[in-house]
DNA sequence: AATGAATGAGAGTTCATTCAT
DNA sequence: GATGAATGAACTCTCATTCAT
C-alpha cells in the first residue's frame, strides 16, 4: 500500500537533459503506439516520470512536440541521403548507397519513421505534408540524374513522388515484417529502383 | 385536405437512405477539409440537416464513420483493380489497365482518397493500416504474375508494398499538382511500373 | 453514504429558462461574494445545479457572463434615469426623481450594483470602464441642464464624472450601512447634489 | 587582485533595497498595464531582473504585493490630506488645499491610483474595500468641520462617502482626459466640493 | 424515428509556490 | 541569499454520447 504522505518527489535531482530525452522518448513511444490524438500530455508526463508542467519547459505545446519529432526524422533522412549522394560515383551506384543509407536510418529510428507515416492528418496545413522535405531532396537528386542522362526522362515532380512512395512502401513493409532481413530488403529495393528509374543504355 | 406532395421542406420523416447519404457526404466533406479530429458530430449533423442524435442511427460512434469511409474507398479501389485485372490480357497490359482504373477512381473520389492517406494516426491499431486491403489485393495479382514469369522475381510482400507505395506516391502527386493531366500521369506511372516490375524478355 | 451507481441525473426535466436564471443568479451571487476571478465555472455550475457544459449553452465564455451582468445593471440604471428625467418638470426636481429612482434600482439589484463597482480590472479594455454608459447618460442630462442655465457651469465631462462619483459613493455607503434608510439617504443625496450642481438663482 | 568597484554588471549580491524597489516598480507597472490577474510572478521577476524565488523574500505571496501597493497609495493620500488639513485655516480653505494636494499625489502616482480603482475585485474580502482608509480620513475631517458648523449637516458616513466618490470621479476623469489641465480640474472640483459640503452663511 | 438539451470526463495549458542547489 | 527548475492543482472550455420528450 502506498503512503500518501510520501514527500511528494525529489526535485532537481536528475540531469535536465535526461528529462528532455525522457519526454521525447515517452512521447515518441506513446504517439507511435496509440496515435498522437489519443495520447494526453498527462500520459506523456507520467510515462516520462515528470510533472505535467515540466513538459512545457521543453515544448511550447503538444503539437510542437510532434513537429519536432517529424523534423528530426526528416533531418535524419535528408542528411543521410545527402551524405550518401555526395560520396560521388555513378548515379546508379549512388542509388544503391542511398537505399542502404535510408534503411539504416529507418532501422535506427523505427518509431520516428512510423510517426512520419502516421500523422499526416494532424500536421497537415496549407497543403504541406510531413515527408515533403525528403521528397524535395529526392527531387533535386533526380533532376541532377535526369539532366546527366542517367535517370529515366519524365516529370521530375512525379518521378520524385513515385520514388518517394516506392521507398516508403519498402520501408514500411520491412518494418512490419518480422522475418525481413535488411540486406535483402535493401537489395530488392535497389534493384527495383534501378529498374524503375535508371535509364537503359543502348 | 392533406396534400401528399408537400413542397421542398424536409419532411417529418425523410427517406432514411437520403439521411444516411447526407451524413456520409457531410462528414466526408468536413473530415477532408478540416481533419477528423477537428470536426464535431454536431457540425456533421448540422451540415447534414439532421439532429445530433440521428447521426447515431447510422453510425455507432464517430470512429465508425471514419472506418466506414475508409472501407468504402478501399472497396472501390479493390473492386476496380479486380475488374480491370479480370478483363484478362497480357499481364503488363493489365498493369496499364489497373493504373488507369485506379486513377479514375482516385479522381472520382478525391476526398475519400485524401481521407485514406491522412487518417492513419486516428485509425491505427494493432499494426493494421488503412490501405492494407489494397496492398493485399496487389499482392495476389503480383503473385499470379510472378508465378507466370511476367513479373520480376522477389519477395511478394515486398514487391506488393513497393508497388503500392509507388502508386500512392503518384496519386498524391497527381492530386496535389494543379497542372497535372491524368492521361499523362497514368502513362508515366504505367511506364515506371512496367520498368520496375515487369520481367525483361531475353 | 452515496451510491455511486445512482442513475447520474435527470435530464431535460426543468424549464430551460429556469436554468438560465439559475446560472445567472448563481454566478452573480458568487462573483459578488468572492470576486469574479476567484470563482470557477465549475462552482457556478454546481451552485446552479447543472453541469459545467450547460453553462456554455447560455454564455459563450466566462467573461461574457460578467459582461452580460454589467450591461444588465447599466441598462437598468440608464433606463430608469431616462424614465425619471423624461417625466419632465424643473431640472432640480428631476434631480430628485433621478436620485430616488437610482436608489430604487440599486436596492433591487444590490449584487449587480456591487459587481459594477468591483470588476473594473477584469473588464477594462481600450480605456472603457464599466459604468461609462451611465456616466454618458448623466453627461447628456447635465448638458441639457447647463444649457438651460439650471445647472452649474463647468466642463460637462468633469461635471458628469463628479456627479457619477457622488452618486456611486452614496449608493455604496447606503448598501454597506446596516442602519441606513433609503428615504433618508435619497434625501441627503438629493440635497447635496442640488447644492453641488444646481445653479444658484439671484 | 580584486577590484572592489566592479562595473555596471549586477553584483552577486545587490543592495536588497534596490531589489525590493525593482520588484515593486516592475509589479506596479505590469499590474497597471495588464491587470493583476494577467501578470505572473515570473514576469515580475524577469522585469525586475531577479529570480522568481527572490520575489518571495520581499512579499509572502502575490496578493501581498498588491495589498502593499494599495496601502502605499492609501498612505500617500491619507498623509497628504492630513498634512494639508493640519496647515490650518478656515475649513473651506482647507478643502481647497486638500483637493489640490490629492491631485498632486494622483498625478505623481498615476499607476498606483489606477491600481486603487481597478482591483476591487481581487482584493475584496469581508466587505472591506480599497479606499476605505481614505474615506475614513475624510470622515474624520468632515466630522470636525460639521461640529464646527462649517460643513453641511448630515450623516457623517454618508457625507464622507459622497465626498470620496466626488473626488474619485474627478480624479478618474482627469486621468482619462487627454486635454485636462490640473489647475482647472482642481478649481472645478474645489468649487463643486464647497457648493456641496460647505454650509451656507446667512 | 427523431430531436437536441444536458451531461461530465477529460483535454491542453498556466502559474503560484517550493526548495535543492 | 539567491536561483530557477520542478511541481501539480486548478483553470477554462470541448464534445462524444445519452435519453426524456
């Protein structure tokens, strides 16, 4: 039985950064598991082991928490893609590198990725969608490849959108499948990507 | 004397089906425009021209309304795909037909499609995602094509997931672009789809 | 001991107008007793014997409740003053009538009057103060009397402000004093008012 | 080598009185500008350049800050009135002096005065009103004047209340009017006051 | 069958106050 | 003495759902 007269709680005992991280992790976990709208700040706070008010030291409001996470994962993807692309080499090989890189990020940040694919409704505003920055980055890669003659000709926006969808589909499948193996999944995605978007030599 | 042909005023007892449709349309319109969570039953009822309580004659609760709509659009897509596939012909040609068919449905039911891609968060439960039935249908087509040697070899689930993502990406892009033209978009999607998934003859 | 399984509460059993009145009275009582800021909607609802949500059927928000009450008492005063003034007669006699009339209203609406003198802080916006409409009405009477030569010359705004303050002081004193007698208080106010504002004949 | 004359930077330990004053001034400014309820201790602390906790060295709680200010302005008024009254002279002349004195204080402490007339709601408890000490002082002057036969006969409490209201009305009007001129306002107030409360010689 | 007033749990957010540092 | 991170009760307001009419 719990003694209600316990001296409430220790104050200022933990590393502040660990609290920020605790809020982040708790929120991410809950959002991913139950959906953003079905999670209350009180639940996040409790799960993070802090008081409700403390959550607001780290995020201005609930939506800001979500946006911060979406930006985080978008950043991770965009940076990784850039990094892999900028290593140079033939464009088709860069595609391989990017597919591999994206899967690595996805595997390391499963929850964030799921959040990215789940919260369209909540965040939607002025036609902007989560994932747009990723798609935009893909577009610029594609444009470069197309003007170099290595990628299939077509409307860049549409090509980028399809490539984005293709990758997202593969990732979600990989994450959902219990038997999947990253190396194989990456290989398969790479193969399909190249079939779809790399121009045939004649 | 009672005139059986009362004028335009809504009757004491209207055709129940027309009410159901009114609720459906009002909800779809509002959900799409403002997001599921930002629409109240009161607003739906008002927009449908009926009382709040009456909404509950047609749907057990708010979430059921959303699920019904998602099922509806999934049905539309699945049925159309089946219909197009079952017309027979070479598998690659069937791909063409399906791409065309899906875009037709998408164009006729923009709001429903939008709902399908936006409400993952709300509906998500136990790993099931809106769109799964569509993906499942794609899987069965793909399996057939693969065993016939017309589709690229690979893990069926992954292939179906990628195809699904590819199509969804194309559709979203098409819907978002103000300058897009369906015929062109379909052509481009078809081409990419065949490059990606149709086995090369040698 | 209370049975928690009681069928919550009867619904729709009371006259709706009685609910509106109950909210009004409960809020007025509590605001007057404890101060607007120190009263919660929950307390108002409880005191009115209804649910919190029901309060919002009658008032858009908490501040609207207060404003409605202030308008109510301002209206009562303004109307009464006009009525008394418009009965005609010599201006000094009208002053008598108005003093009498105002006291009648004040006595019948003690709580509202107190609210009027208490909530300056809350309502203050753009320099507008509760009581301004009353003062404005006084101003127009004064202007009339001054141009007729019956009231003391001076800056009308200042004269009206002083008259207003004088009356308000008298009313508050009358309300606070347990031994006060309306007839006497009115007589005294009238006398002072006439000394202060009625021009001496020579 | 330690330089005892550190520059303008706030010292680890500042003069406590300057801190107290900083809190006082910050709070007064903010209360007057935004209303007591709309100002947080954190804002006061920040504006005063000290920590939240330090505020509590000077005031037990938020309400105590307000009460201290109300007492301050009451003191100012009461002391000034006493001072002017005690200069002696004919009672009517003392009235002139007091009117002048009160306006001087009001002009020098506009914010405090505003606070005095605006925060009734917050402070109100047990029938005690801010301003009561001022009114009480007026009462004692009036009693003296009345027993000397120089002031109009009547119930002292009522007379004092009316005088108080009259002055407050004049002050508020003077403060609100952009075109007002103190000398004129004082003159007008004095005239009306004497008409109202100074007994006519015969 | 239809209504919509009523409910009240629960949401996000604020902030006076405390106290370990 | 001073700090400001942390607390959590309390606030206003919303809205899915119910049910007497």
